[in-house]
């Protein structure tokens, strides 16, 4: 049993996926039963809790399966990728001045990379209201910088927030709604294509997230 357990733990992604998947059936049953109850304060608050459990379980499935999906690597025009993401957010300004960054190509999985950048942009918009995005060439890397106008992250927590389910206390409220997986996923994706993500508090205030990806030369 010990060995079996160790094998399971070694394959924790699979385990998390299976667990989250198996939770779905009883959760659906509970939802149906709750709907049969008379409207009341209790039903209301149980529904609320159930919504939370379902959302957590969805995000765990997401987290556990995003690497299993096998997506082929391909050449990606990084400028176009960032531009199309920025287009979806009115709070984002994309500094297009740096023409040198146009036409920079990297090798990666397009859906994953889109998710990586989106997670960073979403954090900037959620916690920092506005995001200033710029793209540059840095040595043999493509360097994406996202600076926001929020409170930043306490210095001592800058590493910690990359851990799964880790959130800074002040943002632990329902409005922001996350589960603390966005940065974990984004960093995993960046590292898988030979890059990385770093966070620092900008001298002008706000958080500054940098994503580096090797450029195809
Ligand atoms: N731009 C930012 N400004 C301030 N705090 C931030 C910023 N980005 C991330 N954080 C802090 O880091 C925590 C972890 O971020 P992460 O993206 O991993 O998870 P999340 O946003 O809470 O949830 P989700 O899984 O939906 O992304 C956030 O909860 C927040 O406290
Ligand atoms: Mg997030």
C-alpha cells in the first residue's frame, strides 16, 4: 500500500484530476437536492458554499490537466500574441512604440503561452486596475513587461505567490475570486519553453511582472 501510495503521489497531477473529476457527480447531486428545498436563508448559503466548491474543483481540474493536453510546439509571433490579448482588455495599454519587437518569434505551445500571458495580464488588471504592457528584445530573449497601478506584493511574499493556492491575505475576498493558481501555471508554462517569470515592486509603485522567453534567431 505504501508503494502504491507513493506512486499515486508521484503522479499527483493525475490524482488531482481524478479527484476533482470524481467530485463532480456528488456535487451535482447536492445541487439538485438543494434546488428541491424551499427557498430559505440556509438554502441560499448552502448554494453559495456549493458554488465555491464547484469553482475550486473546476480550477483544480484545469490545473491538473493543462499539461496533459498535448499541444504541438510551433513558431509563435510573440508581438501578435500579446497584441491580441491586450485587445481584449480596455484597461491594458500596449506600448507599440518599440518596433524592434515586431516580428520576434519564439518556439512554444500557442494555447499554453497565451494562457501564460493572459494570467499575468489578468492579475495586473484585477489587482492593479491598469496594465502597461511592453515588449523588448533582451539579449537572446524576448522580454515582456507588465506594470500595473496597484499596491504590489509585500517583498517577503514575492516568491511565495508562485506556489499553488497561495494568495496575499488582503486579496482574499470574493470579488477577486481567484484560487492562487494563475502564477503557478504561468511560471510552469514559461519554464517549459526555456523562459521564466519574475515579479518585483516597481519604484513608481505597482507590480512589475517580467516574462522572458528565448527568441528564435
Ligand atoms: N499584479 C498584482 N498586484 C498585486 N498582487 C498580485 C498581483 N498578481 C498577483 N498578486 C497576488 O498574488 C496572488 C497569487 O496570484 P495568482 O495569479 O497565482 O492567483 P489568483 O490571482 O489569486 O487566482 P487565479 O488562480 O484566478 O489566478 C494573488 O492572489 C494576489 O494576492
Ligand atoms: Mg491570478
